[in-house]
C-alpha cells in the first residue's frame, strides 16, 4: 500500500535534501573534525529542525481535522499553519546564512 505524502512532508523532505546536498566537502589542509563528536551547534540545529518538523506535523493535523470536520476552530488552524510556515522560513534563512558564512570563510586567504 502506497503512503500518501502531504505537501508539508514533501516540502520538509526537499529542504532536508537541500541541506544535505548543500554541505560543501572539505578540501585543502587541516585536520577533519571527528565525525563522532557532536558539537553544541549541531545539537542546537538538530533540535531546531525537529521542532520545525513537529510544528509542520501539527499544522497538517490541524488542517486535516478542520477539513474533516473534527475541529471547527479555523483560527487555531490558521495559527498552527502560520506558525509552521514561519518556523520553516526561519530555518531556510538560517541555512542560507550558514552557507554564506561557510563560503565567506572558504574565500579567506591564509
């Protein structure tokens, strides 16, 4: 049985793929960081992505409940959807800033 993917899940999967593909590979000298060591920044980013994902799922559930008639409060649904959109937009902006900062560091001449 095929699983139906919602637009929110599809958007999340595309963003996750973009994040994975946008991480540049290391070139040049230096010691690569320990792959097993988690940094505080990495933990913070993972926590943020999980929270955005939870918000997207809550918005999707609220939308489905409203569409199916299980919930009639359109204001709460719109708040959940708007909250999910803002979280997603903020995460994309953070990704863009991180990539921009990385590229700036890579352009530095030593």
